[in-house]
């Protein structure tokens, strides 16, 4: 499976037969200068962790262009359905089989709202994703603070690759993110949600050294926007 990082929390998972996009924040993403929403041609599904602009992003445009199904918590999926795209509604703890694999929504300690003309419109709960695709188990934490049940997620899933926020301010910082990796026991870790805005600037080498201390078995895969990693 090829993992393409588009900066912030946006990942493109290219499996043998399907492509899944997570949190496609492209327009207005200072780290996504290598690609435009219209450049996505074949996308089967878009997973959206919550309604904030830096995650919902260009979901509607890409879903309209590609026919991708939008998968999210029920309230946010309902909002997207109202804009005319195909959706699948889920909620935390629930798992569903899709043609590309299975998706289970996990807890994320964060909130979810859609900005509609400067007002915050309720969008259900923020979530993370456990994805089983092409024999790999992936965990995208969404936006979240550190929580103890990451240990439970790690105990019940052999995570091949975890995508973990390290930006601090809105989400976990490097110290909590490294501790999260200890709880999750993921084999490989890609840090995300940093360096997009001034208040989430981080030196990724600090996270890498904290990861060595907290979860020495975990391998850090620091990715630059536009880079591809072969899992
Ligand atoms: Ni957020
Ligand atoms: Mn965010």
C-alpha cells in the first residue's frame, strides 16, 4: 500500500484496488502546494474526522469530482449529504465493511463543528479511524488530546501504522504524542497536524527523540507533504 502525505492531517491511501482519502484539507493548506482538489481523479472514499475546516477541507469538491463516498459520524455525514454527495453515516465504536476494507470510528478528545458564515454549527463528535485495508491495520487519530483508552486500542489492534498529531495547542504536543505511541504499540508512526499554522510549529526531531524514549520499538516515518511511503 502506498501512503501519500498531503500535509496537515491529509493522507491518501492507495491500495491494490482502491484509494481512500483522509481529511482532505488542500485549499488554504500552506503545506499542500503540490496538489489541488481537482487533481484527485480516482477516490473511492473520503474519511472525515470532524467538521473543522482543516479536516473537512475540500471533501465536497473532491467527492463531487470523483463520486467518492464520504464516511463520517452521522451528523457530519448528514451535513455532507445535504450538499449532494454520497455518504455513509457511522458513530464511535461502530465498524463497517466497505469494498476497500473496514473502518471503525474511534474516540477523539476534541470537538466538531462546521463554520457556516462565522457561526459554529454542531457536527456531532470528533473521531479517529481504525482502517483495515489490504491486510494492514492503520490508525488515524484525528484531532485529539492524549487519552488512556489509546492503550485499549493498542491492546485490541495490532497497528501497523499510526498517524498521530504532534502540533500541540489544538491537539497533543510531542510529549503526549510520544506517550500515546507507547500506549498504542504501533509498529510505525507518522507525525501529523504540525507546521501548518504558526501556533502548531514543531521540530519533528524533538518528537523522534521522545518517541525513542517512550516507545523504542516504534519506527518514526517523518513525511514531507507530497511524499509517498510504501507500507
Ligand atoms: Ni479540529
Ligand atoms: Mn485540526
